[in-house]
C-alpha cells in the first residue's frame, strides 16, 4: 500500500513537470468521458431503468391491431381501443390479475382566491393504481362504482395537496372545481408517484363523464380513445396472455360487425411500449459518443507514446538500477490512470452542466425526461469509463516502454532510429483508427443534416410564419352548443380587431398542434357493407380558416360566413388526397358524403345525419409531422359540428411572441375564469424537435472528432520531424531541395489520412444502414454526403500536415547537426 501511494505521488510530480501534455490529455479525455456520461444518463433514464412500480416486467400495454391500408405500413397497426371493448376485455380475461384504462387529459382548475389555470390530469378506470401497484398516501383510490355516470371523485397529487391545501389531512372530502364542475377529493397520491406517460398530471378522475349525455362515447364500440394496461397474473407468460386476448378480440369482432377489422391485440411490456419510438435513435446516439470516446483514447495514447519515447533514457536508467518490468508497467499505468481519472472528474462536471441545460434542448415529448439525473448509476458509469479508458490508452505505451534494453536505450546510437520507426508504426495505426472513426461520425452527421434540411423544406400546405396559436379552457358543460359558439366567435372578432392582427381563426384540431381525429363517412350513392365504411382525418373549422392559413384552393370555393351558423346547409371541403383516393378520375366538387360530423336530420337525432355537399378541394396539409405522406382529410364548418374546444390562430405582423400578453389580456377581459394555454409561436419547432436534437448532438460529436483527428495527425507528423531531425538536416546539407523535404512529410501524412479514409468509408457503408429509420427523403448510402464528408476530412488532414511539413522544410542543417 505504501509503495502504491509513493507511485501515485511520483505520477503527480511527473504530470506537473509536463503541464502542457497533462492539460491536453485531461481536456481530450474530459470531452470524451463527459459526452459519454451525459448521453449514458439519457439512455439510462429512458431505456434502461425499470419503470418505478412493483414488478414492472409484469405490466403490459394492450392495443387493438388492425390490418394496414394501402400496403405502406406493417401488416398490423396498433390502435387505442373503445370503452365497450375494454369492459369486455376486463370481464373476460383471466391472464391478467388486473386491467385498467387511461387517457391523458387537461382540466381548468379553479380554487378560491386564485385565478383559473390549466393543469394536466388523467382519466383512469378504477383498477389503474392496482395495476401499477401504487397505494394512496392519504385516503383511498377509486372503486368500480365510481366509473358510472354521475360520479365526481378525484385523486390529487402530493404537490397539489401541499400547494392548494397546505398538506392538511382534512383535504379528504373537500371539493375542488375542475373544468367548472365540482369533484370530491377521495385521496392523495404519494410524493414519489409519477406516471411516465403523463409525468405532469396533478389530478386523476374516473371516466364517469364519458357515460353521460345523449350519445355517450363510453357506449360507442367504434370510438377508439383508450390506452389499456394490465398486470399479468402469477405464472402467466406474455405469449399466453397474447393468445387469450386474440381469442377474446376475435370473438368480439365476429359479434360486432363494426369492429371486425380489429381481430387481434398486442401485448407489449409497458416500458417497451413507452420508449419504442426512441430506442433506435438513442442507441445510435450512444454508439456515436462511444466512437468519440475511442477517438479521444487514441489521441491520448498517441500523446503517451510520444511522451514515453522522450523518457527512454529515464526508464532505461531505472531499469538498469534494478526496477523490474512489472514495476515500470505499474508506474506508467498509474500515470495513465491518474490522467484518465482527472479527465473523468472534469468530464463528470461537464456532464452535470449539460444535463442542467438539457430540458431546454431535448424534445419535450421525449419519454421519461423527468427522470434524467446524475445519480449513482451514472456516477459508476463515469468512473468505469475513466478506469477503462486509462487502461485502454495506457497499456500499450507501458508495455512497450517496459521492453526497453537498458544498454541500448542509454546509448544514443542509430539503433534508436529503429525503435522510433516501430514507434511511428504504432502512432500511424492510432491515427488511421482516429481518422476512420471520425469519418464514420462525419458521414452520420452529414446524413442527418441533409435529412433535416429536406424536412425543413417540406411544404406543410399552409403558411406557418407569423402565426401565434393558443387554446382557451372552456368547460364542455358550462359552454355548450350555441353558447360556446357565440363565445368563440366573439373572441375571434375581438382578436381580429387588435392592431397588427391580419387574420383570426380557429379549428379543432389545428395542423401541427398535436391533435388528430379520424371519423368514418359514406359517399352518397355508394353503400358499403356494414362495418366497412371508409374513414379519413376530419377537422371542424371557422369559415375563414383556409384564407387565414393561406391554404391553396384547387377547385370550388371556401366556406362562406353564412355557413358559420347553426342550421346552415351542410357542406364539406376535402383535401386533394381525399379527392384523389375516393373520386379518382372525376370531379369531387358537387358530390355528397354523410359523415360522423354531419348535422342530425330534424326529427331523427340518432340517424346517420344529413348529406354534406363537397363545395371545394384544398391542398394537402400536414397534421402531425412534416414527414408524413398526404392523408385524406375533410373539413366541416365549426358551427355545424361543435365537437371540441378549438385552437385559435392569429396571423400577425411582426414577432408573434410579442402578442402573447395581449392575447391573455383580451381573453381575461371577456371572462377572467378562462385560462389561456398551449401557446405556440413556431409550429414547426414541435414537429422537428427530435430530428433537430439528433442532428445537433451528432454534429457536435462529429465536429469534436474532426478536431481530434486533425490534432492526432499533426502530433504524429510533428513527432516524426523531431525524431528524424538529424536525417532531414543531413539531406538538406547534402543538397536535397527543401521542396523535396516538404513533399516527404506531406506524403507520409497523406498516406495515413487516405488509409484512415478508406477504412472509414468501409465502416460507414456497413454502419449507416442502421440510420435509415432516422432519415427523411435521404438514402443511408447518399453519395453526396459520403463524398462531401470524405473531402472535408481529407482537406482538414492536409491542413494538419502542412505545418509540420513546412517546419521540416525550414530546418537549418548546421543548427540541426550541431544539436544532434
């Protein structure tokens, strides 16, 4: 132990004597280890940590499976399910000890002496917390009877209990107002509880309200709106549960014709279901940062080889004085481990800074983002990475130095040049490896940049600039039918009159704001077998919606102001994809459809609705993502189908962000109890957030790799010039042209660069195919990217070679020979 302490002290003394080398090595490793630590913390939080529930591997997500349409998607597509389906599943399934449904929701919370505010919540069935294995911190959870119509029970979060009730146990039994309805608090959830799919939820209600009304959604088997989870019964495997659920769903499909396309059920581990869409991007990101760490190791290994070469006489002397090979190896490894641990400490601090700013950079919809932290698992990874890199870049220099022959090393003879040639071969191998890994990262970044550029150049079908969008929290019970429409239209008029506002409109849902809705329809004169009516995306919009968003009119006309009133003739506008699919080779204008959004026939409120005339065809507009293909969609005047709270959109002059306070004040003047929420001034930011994050991060790694590769090549050539100074000086003294010396060094550097590029191209051809799912309108073997990145790295390599080559060509032969 005493000897080890002495070795550590000696290592620190040696590193202090070479501060330039030490700083370069520590900073290089800090970049690599810090980047790897930050990315590992993200991968660990999202992919590796089990869900924070009891026996999380037994919790399954259940989705109905429908055959894909058009042959462009997998054979089966997972869908949400309906209330009747869920109730049948729950009653008949024996593979699950408990099963529950859930929906994300939001509510307007009204408390005494506080302004109304919008909060996140969930609507869950009674066994939801039993499935998760979570009990209340206070009170109780829901009972099955509280799912029925007329019940208004609520569970609240620990944070809301503290902020609204001062953590008073007497809160149980009190009343709070959610979306202008009274709910009775029956329990408080633990402070540690967060449902990963809705981490910001503060209230949980039952689906009682879905069972109320003239035509409640809870009675409609074709209205898929529920997510379902279940806990496997003891001794039941996932395969067994899948077989039973397929049997149940198959029998339901046979019994209820409207549901016959959904004949199977997927049974997926809850964690896999949650993170499935981001698993591959994060794995690729982690692979990229590991490449960067390897480049950093190669760079530091090269520095150590150069340093140990300069210490040949010292190490030979120690050997001649009795130091054994294991002692020399141990000393050199302790020095390399000291460097790596210092680099790891700086890197961990760098990772802490990165994670501090991460929430503002990461996509807001990234699952489990709230669990991101530098916990003990991340610390152990950072420590392990530091120790592993210290051994990785330290073993080879230590082993080579321990093989020195003291007699030869103490003689400054030409035999030392043989050793230097061997040393150069190792340096060269490291540089080739650095260059190859750097090219792989550069090509990966180049592919993402090209893909992201093409995504940003997609025409969304409307003019998204100078728009501010927002929602207003209105209670479905307080503002129903005509009263809601009057309020919405009054607010539209008030906002349209504001200085700088060019257009004010509204729609449900609005493009690129996160909403979507598909509803079946029939084409008049083309009857379909029961259960086989086609469906398409649907939106209810204001009459000026198309002009406000500057959507192009292909044929026909837009809605008129007269059609913005209840009782007006039923009309509909379709997009070009709708016309192409359902009316190929004919004019869709003038045709009629009957949809789920059609006004009821007078005297027959439960009938199919009135036929709606297609009065116009507009261009295709993206709904959820810029990357989506054109999808058939139809639009109905809001006044003819007020089925949801709309999103408002204002087209303004100047910066949309400057209108946020004005919008809030205008709404407050109309009704101070109406909260404004979901305010956005850049609709593209949400749609492109994940692609932007991936592109920026991998491009940053590639930039660092480019610099490190250039430094590595520069260091090798500089070392070679120093080692061969006497030879080069003799060449010049004997008449060699300085240009010949310049070309000699350049040729050496170019050979290393080209060798690295060849290896890197081969690796890139093999690896970039795994990025295909991350790319938009860009091939994984894109020739432009491969060529451009190769030329870029070659150009940087040339620059890295020029300085040492020029220095070699300017050697003074007399000074060189005298110093040797």
